[in-house]
DNA sequence: ATGACCATGTGAAGAGTGTCACAAGCAGGG
DNA sequence: CCCTGCTTGTGACACTCTTCACATGGTCAT
């Protein structure tokens, strides 16, 4: 069963919203209430969920405690993913030390950098290694996901090295288009473009 | 003239690609070559550009040196945007000190944090101030864009304080849905969801 | 047990986006 | 001057995604 990208994105949001509700002690919720609470569309929620079967109860809504494991399973978040970070600058460190990324299914198990000043530093539970040993570090740590927080000119090479070392997917923060290798999906995240997009929607004034 | 979100995103990519070509000394380029070089769609490039007028020359292609200022103007990147960062953790520092964000149209002019250990630190060209003074800091620095790199529970409050202090748009990294105020557009960037989306597309194996 | 109520699940309509193929048009050489 | 070759700009098509409205089918009170 395949999920379209926009649906996938929303399912992640639903899961997070449901977890928030669970923390607040909410047992069951209707699509209407869920939509109001998190600024979503009620019909969309129902359609997205119904795509995988009937999880709700008519007249009542959805059981929070049942829906969370179901969504977690659908999104394949019911297992651990080991992550290796390439480039331990501020952004790389944000990934390695932010509790939001290191809690739950994703665990940053290793990090490398080419800057001698950073090599040897202890960041989270690991010591930063030399980029030169990226392949060994990746294999030893058993990382399945690579995060590229390196300058644009080094992104392609590091992607390929990660792929060869057995990584199954790469999240790229470098502002460049990477040629992908079949079997090693890539997701681009371009922080500068987000700023540029936001700038376009700023209320226009002639200052 | 309004631009749809996907088109806007691509225009930013085109602009970046063209700048790369300009650095390489390329004078003119066809949509075909541009598409090959940066893994885009030739027809899409032409359609996106033609939406704003005829910039190309039939039989030749597009003049790099002419197209760059045109795109820059369309995207409203021909001016400076002052940015204030709320939350000077690793992610906030990445924004403030990364040359990719501080070069070009975006300049981080101020940053605040609630952690006493961080207040007073010099990050880029500015000193981190107490979050308590967010409004004053924003007004004094004349910031037009706010970046939220705070925990989820503080995001809504800080968005509203930024809005009241005169910020014209907010880029939110907190994993929560913010209720927007008319006239102050918000763009959400959720790093955890990017990991989750990537995880879904990982080649499946039964390890 | 029965009826009123309520929320889901879903087919159909509508909007938006991407792809394709081709006519229009410019450059350069003969 | 004319013809060939190349690339743009564009209208039509196909596809995806979203929204809407309603029938289906449970729950709860009486």
C-alpha cells in the first residue's frame, strides 16, 4: 500500500496531534474536534484514515489509544532507526542533541566532521569522528539513515559514500541537487528556500 | 500577480541554479540543459518562467545575466530582510552563524533566549538578549522576520509577541500548529516530520 | 425495543498541478 | 534572401488532490 506524499505528511501530523491529546488524557475524539484543535480539515482526516481501513466508530469518533499504534505501524515508526550525521556544525549538533530527534524512533548514533577542531568532541552519546572514516563509522554504528549537514560542494560525494556504506536513506540539508542512486531515497530540506518562500508572502510595503 | 506554492519553490531553485551557472561563467542556457544539470523538468521551467513574460530567446535559450535579476525581483529578494531568532539553541545558532543565511537578502540582526547561560553570549554580530525583552529587541533591531526555534509549548506565545512587535512573517521550527494572525504569515518547518517521511520510503527489510 | 442523534466512510464533483506535443519565431549559413 | 535547425511559449490533456454532501451504521436515552 502506497501513500502519496501530502497524505504521508498529514498522517505524521495526525500522529503527533493524537499523542498530544493522549498526554492531555483525551480518550476519544471526532474528526471535527481534531480538525478544530489542530487547524486541519475534518473530511481530509477521515479520508486519509479510511484509506487504511475503518478505524473510527460511527456516532462516536476515533479511540486515541487505538489509533496511535495503528498510525505508528502504518508509518513504520514502530522500530528504531539509527542515524549518522555528516557535518557536526550547528545544524548537525541540533540533530544530535535535540531531544525531539533523539527520543522516539530516531537515534543519532554517530557523527563525523572534517574540521580537526570538532573531531574528538563528545556531542551526545558519541564522539565525533574524522569524515575520512565515514564508511567505517557508518558500518560500525549500523546506521540506516544519513543526515547531510555539510556545505553544498561536499554533498554529492558524501551521499555516495553513505550509500556505499549501507545507509538506506539520506536527509540532505545542503543547498544542492543530488543525483540519487536507486534504492537510496533522498529527501531535500532547504532552509534558505523556506526563508525565501516566507519573504514572498510578507505583506508588501514600500519601506 | 500571485505564484502558487510549488511554483514559488521551483523559482527559488531556478535562481540558485542560475547563480551557480553564473559562477561557472555560463552566459546562456536552454531549458533542456538547465533541466539536465539540476534534475528538473524542461517544460516545467519554461512554463514557470513564461508565467511572468517572455524572458527567453527562441532558438537560443535564456540569458543567465538577465534572468537572475528578473527572478530576484519577482521573488522580492532585491532587498534586505532583517531577521530575529527566538531561541538560541543549536538550531537558532545555525541560522545566526551560517553564512548561507547571513549572506544575501537575509541578515540575522538579533537573537533572544530564556536560558541565563546563553544571555550575553556573542553569536554573530549581536549579543543574545533575554527573551523577556523580545518586543524591545525586535523593535530596536527593526526585524521584519522572526524565526522560532523554541520548544513547542512556547511557540504560540512567541509568535504573538513577534506579531505585536511588528514582525511581518514568522518561520516556525517548533513541532506545533500555531494559530495565525491575519497579516503575519507563518511557515512551518518540521524537521522531525522530514525524518519520518524519509523513514517511510526506506527500502523495506526484516532486520 | 425503539427512535433521535451523531460521526464515520465514501462516491462524485471541483480545483489545481504537471506533462506533452506542436506551432511560433529567431539565429546563422549558404 | 531563403532555408535549416534549434528552442521557446502555449493550448490541450491527464492526473492527482481536495472538498462537499449524504447514506450508512453505530450509541444512548427513554
